[in-house]
C-alpha cells in the first residue's frame, strides 16, 4: 500500500496487535452474527407460543433481571475458573440452551429456559473483556477494546437482519441459527488453541493483585466511576427508547429516516473508531472519559433544537463520536483499575451498571417525553450526561490511593 493510501487507512496499526486478539475478534464476530434470539423473543412468545404481550414482556424482563443480578457473580466466577474457560463454557452452554429452547412450551419451562439462557450468554461479557485485558499491553488496550466493538457492531449489523427473514419462515429457526453460531464461536476458540496468560501481573502499576485484593464493591474509585456511568449510559440508551418515538411520532418523519441513523452510527464506528482510539491512546483517562461524555451530552442535547433529517443526522454524528471515545475508554479504565485477580469481577460490576442504565434509561426517557415534551427531555438528557462527564473528569488515575 502506498504511503498516501496508508495514511487514510482507518485500520492502520492493527497489525501490531497480538494474534490472539484476532482469534478473539473472530469468535466474537461469529457469535454476534447469530444474535437474533433476544431481539425476537417477544415476537416468538406471542406469535409462536401464544403468550399474551404482558406475559412475553415479563419474560424478556426476566432475562434482563437475571443478567443484571448475575453479572458480578459471573465475573468473579471467571476469575476463579479462568477467563478463557468461562468464555468457552458460555458459548457452549448458551448454544445448547438456544437449541433446546424451542422444545419448551409450558410457561414454567419457558421461565426456567429464559433464566438459563440469560445466565449462560451473559457470562461471556465479563470473561471476554477480562481476556482482552490479559492479552493487550496497556498501550494497546484501548485499541483492543475498539477492535472488540468492531466485531460486535459488524455482527449485530447482520444477525437481527437475518433473524427478521427467518422469523417469516420459522420462529424456531432463529434459535437454531443463534445456537449454531454460538457453538461455531466455541469451535473457533477450541480448535485454534486459544490460550491466555491470566493474572500475569497487576492491571496497572498500582492495582495490587493477590488473595488480599479488595472486592470491587468495596473499591471507592470503582463505585464512584460506576455511579457516573449509569446516568451517562441511560442517556446513551435513548437511541433505543425515546429517540425513535420522538423522530417518528412527534416530528412525523418516516421510519426509514430513523433507520438511516443506525446506518450512520454503524458506518462511523466501522470506519473510524479504531483509528480514533489509536490517535487518542496517549490521553489520560480523565480526558478521554470527559471528552466522550461531553460529545454524548452535546449530541443528544442538540435534539431539543433539531426537527429535520439532516440536523438529526448531525446529532447522530456527534454522539457517535462520543460513543467511539467513551466506551473503549470506560472498559480500559476498569481494566487498569482492577486488581489482576479480580478483573472478571470488576468487569462484571461494570456490565451490571450498563444493565441498570438499560433498565432505567429507555423507560425514563419515554416517560419524560410523554409528560414534559421533547425539549424538556433533551435538555434534561444534556444536563444528566454533562454532569456525569464532569464527574468522570475527576476520577483518579488507576493505582492512586483508594478509599
């Protein structure tokens, strides 16, 4: 590749990442390419099994509650059993549960199968993030998390779309395909001899590992960080809550206009996130967390003044820049804050904070939109996200004395 073309290559520099990260990338991509069970679970339960909408919604809520409650314990389990082992166990057990899910028809059986599905599949997240921490040296860690997000976004751009076509033919086939891709991702890890040196040392210079390390729920730095994370993530999740309602119902724009927002978001992530994280890898945590948070605040806050498709697309660009900076930075901060023997536990608590935000954010956003109007919603979103960003700008570097 010529020097001029190389300069514009959005993935320039990836060859320096360890080979094991690309095995991890492949397994994550294959797994996410089959993601279709959860997005179509309510339709499956109502149209195929004949459940009421209320019953189906409660079942989906049960999945979320199980994931929320189990995340810290699954993270700690990853520390005890091994991060790679739990990744493999999650893919294998999750695939088997999905293959067996269509065989269950009774309400009680569906409840048990849903709990098993949530526990099996959600075990992958803290273990996966911990593996990336084990694999990447500190100077490459943000890029490694960005590569992981690239795999997730590429896969998610395929899975739900394919699931929509499968649902028109056979709802049970959704479970078979999703289960098959989970088993295929397990095979990627098993057949490539994927292995990681875990707990090889402290995640950062000041994070001591070992049997005497402090549990995450007693780490003042982590709790402060997670407390700021929840409102910021709740604002971010408005793209799945109040934003589509505002765009299509209140502004009377066609659903296709809202669909294009996701296309813009995904294209920006695929083309620029990795390069952006290489360029900002030298930034201190405070700077990247604050900058990412403020871009999200500005992007969603600007919706108060936007009524045209072009203006709304501009807000998507702004908050997507924030997403590209903030999410890898958050994962990197938790990775460096965690004691070496508690990385899974810390990642589990981090995942739990996002689950809380997902449970609260869309509901609260739609409630404010209904009762107070769109201007109040988006100015309130700006205030909440900006306040959280300011709080994140005050986090101490990992390794500083803890409270």
